[in-house]
């Protein structure tokens, strides 16, 4: 490869002196538009460096960058967007706080927020006892069905969640408790056996018809004050319906005998003091929406 410069005879332009097998490179100047675009790019870069965070530097054991004249950061952008969302939510929460729960249920846009909020709070606070799908387990009621101990209207659920059940620290808590018929010597074991057979007969599961008949008498003397003459329960008293084959503690004979003998008295904490009233409303609306709300 020769590096000798000379003028190209055809174009009259000087060559760069590079030559490959007789092919030479003309030393044409760069086009003006290209040069100016290049300068503009450099100028833009300088301006960008000054305005935006750009220059990396190592200082005090970590990589940092200049913060730029206008102090822009993407973190800041996100923070201010979140602030906007929070402000919008605060507004909605104020409305939820001020409105009776039944009115919230009629407002689609408030309901959207309330149900989403209720679902999240439920996962954090209620799922440990009621299960993540609110299906409950032994002693912890299923909140998806329409079988209610203390009532399934919005206001009932709101009261239950606010004050808890047999929660001593709350003066307005849901009280009432089934007696411990054996422990407190109110019934003899045979009577309890008969009463259990009667309870089983209500869901067609009794084995011993004679015992069930005797049990009906025990029931009418000892149980109807809470469970009702038809044994369908009483939500004022948290007494479950004994005829629907839905069991809080279990529908086998041994479990029923145990319930009658020793009582149960399940406890649910009051949330009124721990969660804001708008959060409790959101929870009540969420639980109500699970399927069994009245
Ligand atoms: C420590 C366990 C526990 C936690 C946590 C708990 N619950 Fe309960 N919950 C219970 C028990 C036990 C009962 C049933 C009490 C009874 O026997 O009457 C109950 C009953 C209920 C009822 C009444 C159901 C009915 O049939 O009337 C509702 C509604 C309810 N819980 C909602 C909630 C919500 C909402 C939360 C979360 C804020 C929550 N619970 C957290 C234990 C708990
Ligand atoms: C003072 C009211 C009261 C009286 C009286 C009462 N119960 Fe109950 N019963 C309840 C309550 C409240 C529950 C819910 C469990 C609990 O938390 O104690 C319950 C629960 C039960 C259950 C468990 C149901 C389930 O789903 O697991 C059975 C069974 C039962 N009662 C049978 C009886 C029988 C039989 C008698 C009479 C011998 C009786 N009860 C008397 C209030 C009462």
C-alpha cells in the first residue's frame, strides 16, 4: 500500500495517499450538514450534562453522579407520582369515612377502592384465622357462605369487625356464650348424649331415634333460649343454626357432645381500635362481597 499523496486526475481532488490495488481514496471534506449536526450534538451533550444528572464520579467509596442544574431524578418523579396517588386516595378515604356503609355499597367508584383495600387488609389481618380465601376452619367461621353467627348485613359485619367477639378489652364486644353444660353440672352425660342425638337428627344424622326423642325434651328446656325452638339459631346471640348441616366446630357426635359439655366461646379481636374506621368499613364491604352478604 502506497501512502503517497497526489491529485486525482479525473476529479481534481487530492487523494489521502491510501491505495489498495490501484484503488485510491479521495480526500473529500465532510459535508457541511454532517459537520454542523455533529457540532449541534456536542453542544446538546454539554447542555444535557449541565442540566441533567450525568457525570459519574467515585467519591467516598461509592459511585455517584452530578445531580444536574434542575435536580431531576427518576426516583423523584416516582415519588411525586405516588404522592399524587396517595392524595387521590386520601380524598376517597375521607368520603368512605363520612358515608354510611350502605351508601358506599351503592357507589361503584368508591366500592372499587373499598374492595381492593379491604382485600389487602384482610390478607394481612384476618387471613391468619379465617384463611386467605376466608373459607375458615374449625372454630373460625367461613365468611364466604350465607350462614352467619352474628348477622350478614353490612351493619352487622361492621359491628362484629369493629368490636370483636367476646373480646374483653372492648366494652361493646359481642357477648353471649354457650354454657358449659357438663362442667357447670347443668346436664348429666346421658342428657348430653340425648341432646347430641337430637341435634344430629336435625340434619338427618341421628342413629338412635329414642335418644333423639328424649333429647328433644332436653333441648326445649336448655337450648331454645339461644338456638330457638326451631333450632335455627339467633344472630342477636351468636347462636348458630343447628339445622343447616354447616358446622363451626364439627357435626360428628363426639364433637357435638364436646361442644355441649364444655362450651366453646370463640374469640375474635376487636379491630376498631387498631384499624381506622374507613379501613373497617372497607373490610366489612369486602367480607360482605364474598358471597354470603345479606
Ligand atoms: C384471632 C383469630 C381471628 C382473627 C385475626 C380474625 N377473626 Fe374473625 N372471627 C374469629 C372467630 C373465632 C370468630 C367466631 C367467633 C364465634 O364463635 O362467634 C370470628 C368471626 C368473625 C365474623 C362473624 C362471622 C359470622 O358468621 O357472623 C366476621 C364477619 C369476622 N370474623 C371477620 C373478621 C375480619 C374482617 C378480620 C380481620 C380484620 C377477622 N375476622 C380477624 C377469629 C378471628
Ligand atoms: C346462652 C346461649 C346458648 C345456649 C343456652 C345453648 N347454646 Fe349452643 N351455642 C351458643 C353459641 C353462642 C354457640 C357458638 C359457639 C360458641 O362460640 O360458644 C353455640 C354453639 C353450639 C353448637 C356448635 C355448632 C357448630 O356449628 O359447631 C352446638 C352443637 C350447640 N351449640 C348445641 C347446643 C345445645 C344442644 C344446647 C342445649 C343443651 C345449647 N347449644 C345451648 C349459644 C347457646
